[in-house]
């Protein structure tokens, strides 16, 4: 229920410094009526700082000017509706940069919520999934030693393949059960894993895992390298992970953490942290947008960058 947004109560009075900034708002870019609307709704929102007050005043003034241009009533109930805000964003933001348009919409929505008499309950915050912690080099060495100590040659080869594909090529759990020995090839002066499916790609294997993975691939031949008869079997790696998790000095082996180990190793090789620090980039979406503008790397380039010489496993 929206209610009347024009009410003003004693709780609607902003701090003194912000109140002065609101009272002084009279830009030449909007009419006196539009400025008065902006002052009234921002005062009701009670911004805590001068900077916040100015941001809301700009947004409200822009909205009021747009409302005047299309003949809308200058009232909060009309202008601060979702439909009018979206119309402003679509047709009334000429000359603003995309980032400024996004900020404008965010501020108008915040303003509408702040002066709503009967606001909708805030959505429940959901836990954001974080990347799993990588394994340390000594932990990976420990898993590889456990793999070598397994009771049969078949189990040793499959366990080694699991570790090498996860920590050496970043293959995720859902992809592991589809990889065959024939999908591992020595080419372009490195070792490559050919992955099929929704995210089909060719991945260079980190150098320290080359020999072990090639040995496992030769053993598997055209069969599934981590075992099983059908790729659709979902728990094919569970037994291997359990067998490699029996040493109490090591954490439980998880394919997700193996992938994180590979991601961190690759990030270190390409200097990702230094690039993001220097560029001031924090959003992974921006990295994806940038990468989309670059030419695809060839197999030799991938091997040289991500699968080249490094410290081999013992």
C-alpha cells in the first residue's frame, strides 16, 4: 500500500547541516516548482550527510524536471512511482553517462522507499557464495603421495587424474566424470585437456602435473579417466575423494577447492592482482567485458602463459 507520500512529521527533519543544504537548493537548471518538490521530498527522506542530501536533490530535481516536461503532477505519489522512474531512465537521461544513469535510478528508488508511509519489508539478505579456499602446495603434495600409496594401479591412476585435472587444469566436478584418457593430449609444447559440454574449451595443464596426468591418460585410453562406465553417474569422484581424505593432517579433498587452487596459480602467473590493483578494477563483470574485446588466445599462447615451465611435483 503506497499511502500519501506528502506528509511531513518531526521525524522527517534531517540533520542541521543537511537541512541547510536542502533549503539552499535552487538550481537554475530546473523551475522553482521542481526545486520546491525536490526540497520537500528530500527533507522527508532525512539524509544523514550533506553529500547524501545533494545526491538526492539532484535526482529529485531531475525527476521533477522530467515530470514537468511530460505534464505530470509534481507530487511524490505520482513522480516517485516505479513506472515514472523507469520512464525517466529510458527517455529522460540524455547527456548522462551510463554509470550516472544507474546512480540516478538507485537514488530515486532509495528516495521513494525513504518517504513511503507503509514501506514494503526489505528483502532478506542472502548469503553470497564465496570462492573456496585453495589448497597449499604442501597439501597438494600430500594428496599426490596418498594417490601413489593406494592399493591398486587403477585407483592410483584415477586418483592422480582427479588431482591433476582439478589443481592442474581447473576442471570442475561436473566435468570430471566426462573426461576420457583420449581427451588429454600433448601438443603445442604442453599438455592440453579437451572439455566438452556446455562450457566446451581446451585447457592447458600446469607444468608440474604433466607427467602424472599423461600417465593416467595412457592408462585410461578411451575410457573415463576418473572411472565409471557412464558419464551420467554423479558420484563418480566421491570414492576417490574419500580415499584421499584419510590422512588426518590434511583437509578433506574437494573438487571445488582443487579448482580454486588452479585459479589462484593462474592468477599469479598472469599478474592478475597487480593489474586489478593498478587499474582499480574490483568487479569481475568488468573483467569479462574487457576480455570480450580481446582476440582469442591460440593453443601455443595458452600453453606458454598457463601451462609453461614451472616447478614439477615430486
